[in-house]
C-alpha cells in the first residue's frame, strides 16, 4: 500500500520536496494509517511530516480520550502535534446548520492555518460514500467527481487506496487506532449509506469503490475541461462592472451554466445551489433588461441591459417629493435641479422639450399643487407614439433600474404633467391660444447648490 500512496502522490504532485505536510489526525484507522505511511515516505519525498488534531467536544470523555491518544502516539513517533478544539453545538445553534456541518466548518477553519499543505485521510471508500450522498441530494457533474485529490492547501494522499487496505496495513503492523462511536449510529446519512446501502451494492459489485473511483477520475478530467472553457468565456465576456449577457448567451448551455456558477462562486455566493444557477441563467435570456434575482447573504444578480452583475442587494435610490412653487424657482438639491414655473405670455407658446413642459392652465387650476416626485406604480403618459406606462418608457430608453427612482416626474392630483428626459404628457399639453404655464427643469448652478 505504501507504494500505491507514493505513486499517487507523485502522479498528482501532491507535495514538493521541502514541503511541510501537516496530517489531520483524528486517531481513527484511516488517519493513523496515513500518518505512519507518510512518515515512511518522508525521506523518499523529501517532506517534513507533522500532525494536527481537532477536538470537536461532541462525545465528552470519549473525545478527550481521542485527543490524549493522538498526543501519546505523536510523542512516541517523534511527530510535532498541533492541537485545537471548538464548540460545535454552539456553532450549529448559531447558524442553524447540522452538527456534521458545524463540525466540518470548525475543523477546516482550524486546519486552514497550516499552509502550505494539509493531508486528510480520505480513501476510495470515502469517495464512494460522497458520490452516493451527492446522488441522494441531487447533483451535477461536479458532485459525481467525488472527493478532489487537491483543494487549495488540502491534499488526499490516501484517495487511491481502500479502507480494506488500510485495515490490513494496520493489522499487519499491530498499529493502534481509535473507533469513533458516532460512526456506528444511524443518525447521520453517511452512516446509513455505509451500513445499509453499501452492503447491497457491494453484493452486486465487490469492487464498487474501485469502479466508482475510476469513474470519478474520468469525470474530474471532463469537469476540469468544462471549467477551463467557462473561465475563458467569462474572461472574454467581461465588461466594466460585470459580464456581457450577449456573450454568455452565445455559449453552449453546459458551458454557459458553468460560467454562471463560476461567476456566483467568485461573488462569493455561499451554499450555492442549482436553483441559484438556474435563476441567474434565466436572467441572461430574460425579456426584461432590468430583471434581478435575490441571492443568499444579501447579494443579488442584476441585469442592466446587456450587462449582468453580482453585488449587494440595495434598495433602489429615490428622492423626497417636493412641492413646486406655482410662480418662481423651486430648488431640489437632492437631484441638483431646480424647477422654474411661470405663466406663458400671450401669443406663441414655447416649444415642448424633454425639460420644458407647456401645460394647459384651466385643468391645472383645479388639480391641486404640482410636485416633483419619483415614479409610482401605474404612472403613464401620452407621447406622439401613444400612451405607455412610465416603466415601459424608461425601459425603452434603457434607463438602468437603479437610476429609475431618480427620474424627475412632475405631477398633480390628475397625474403626470411631464417627465424629465422624456417630455410632456400630451394629454396635459397646451395648444396654441390656450392659457398655459411653462415648467422648466434646470440644473442648479454650483453656487446655488452651496447656498441651499
């Protein structure tokens, strides 16, 4: 078995000469076997072997006994030992996660400090169990790849050997190990798969662990290829503040969805699910150029016409409505604007523009005060092309969703008079010979702004 581990480590370049390799040692059969094997291989590989043990404090005296056992074994072997512990139950209660999830979080947080290389004792059998667990939860290609040989600083030197080989190795050398009683209870899904499902599957294929391991190695190479394609596509689709929807839409679906998943992981979106990927992928082909999707941890994915961006979910900016003086200038410092109202002089009326509105006086006299306000649901106005909702008009003009709450709307109790940047509501516009009021939206000068 030692030769198999050596070949596996060399094949995958798991530890360069001179590397300190810290073995995660629970005291169980797999981790004790790994510690002994790596100590034998240390002179061959040119590595320095140390150990780390994390006490989860879940089994009281039994957990403490495991720690004492590891401490004694490391002392006898002359191996430096790093020890840590944590309150798994407290973290599970705080986060709402399972005890298994909380234990893994604390354990890996402790181990992460031992850069550049931490070895965990996962075997072919662990790989098989992981694939089956992923199948029961539902998974894509990545979940069928099983346990990766390397993830960041974590390496798996025992992944090419079986648990039976581990037990044979320990028995031949009379090496002691501890048995975690929690591995024998049916409380956790992994234990139920190990105790009830695997015996039935192994009756059909006694070499199931090896068969699935070969499959995961093939799928891992295919997964790496697709990931590289997705990474290249994301790089090519990059635009300021996000990625081009059009560029991603042109990709084959498997590559496109993988690119979306990569984009979400970089955000980062924790506990990323297939539902999140599907929802964000749907934004790319949505007819709504300003659609958005809420994501965990206060993030959201937003379309800004051809741009897709991931960022904090924030309320759309808006401003406080302001009552407009019927004759004179009304400053609106929030927007850096002022609204000027005056009665139109007799004779020819001024031209309506996107910032100058000539409104009939008679109906307006009966419609209460004018105010400058943000848009509201149901707002609509008539332009030369017909009546449209203000929402549609803003979309047609490609006003980003985040900026729509800042578009200045002049209105009274009867509805919209005009909208800055769009124009006058023709239903309220004065015609030649009618009494009228002229309303102009102007930029405030810097001096005016400082005096407000």
